[in-house]
C-alpha cells in the first residue's frame, strides 16, 4: 500500500515490485544464514501475484487509468504514438488498453512533434534561417523519436506563431 500511495503503477508493475522485494528479502535471509529458501520464495512470489490481482480487482490498481495518464504525459513531452505504445507495453499495459489510451489522428501526433521541436529548439522553435543540413538533422531527430516523415515535415514547416499557439492549446488539454 505504501508503494501504491507513492507511485502510479499497473498490475504487472506492482507484481514486479513485490517480487523484487521478495528477492531482496531472500538475499538478506541467505546472507544471514538461512538455508533452503526456494519453497519460501516461490510461495511469497505467488502471494505477491495474488496481492497484485486483488488490487486490480478492487480498482486500487487500474491499468486503463494509468495508461491514459501516462499517455497524456508522454505526448505532452514530445513522445510519438509509437514511442508511447512501447513505453506502456514496457510498463505492463496490454496493447489494446494502450491503443485506447492514445488519441487517434494526425493532430495529436503533430502536437507531440512540436513539443519535441520546442525542447530541442529545432524547426519553428530554432533558428529563423537554418543551414540546409540543420533540416536533415531535425528530420533525423524526429525520425529517431518515432515520428513519421509526413508528421515531421509538417512540424518543421509550421509557422513559429502557429506552432506556439498550437503547442499552448495542446498542453492545456
């Protein structure tokens, strides 16, 4: 409960945290001199999985609300839809729930690309007259972040005032 009070998590994430605590206890008990810990560790890990399931069943841990909250944060900080899906999968959110948490369409993706452009000071948030190789570097930055070429081109070509207004409205929600 102390972990849940402090951190937002998924059922799989809670199960991993509890299993790590069991492993930490087992290492300390082994260093203390306890023998034959394998059955105790297996039982404790089963109990940890049961606790995680109970927390999910009671609604204390909700993968869908975690995914929605984390997806909004990731997009606001300039992560692409593809990167956000990968992040949520790594956190233990199933693909269907993660896809439902992310907004559909080009507009949110372009807004996320603008957030990355602002953070990296490229495109509409960079030099007014950049050298030709700067455009290629900016495209590469956006591609590495998971944005498609069309989205990257649209973000880089956008007027600075329009980009600033669009980014402000995106961050407000």
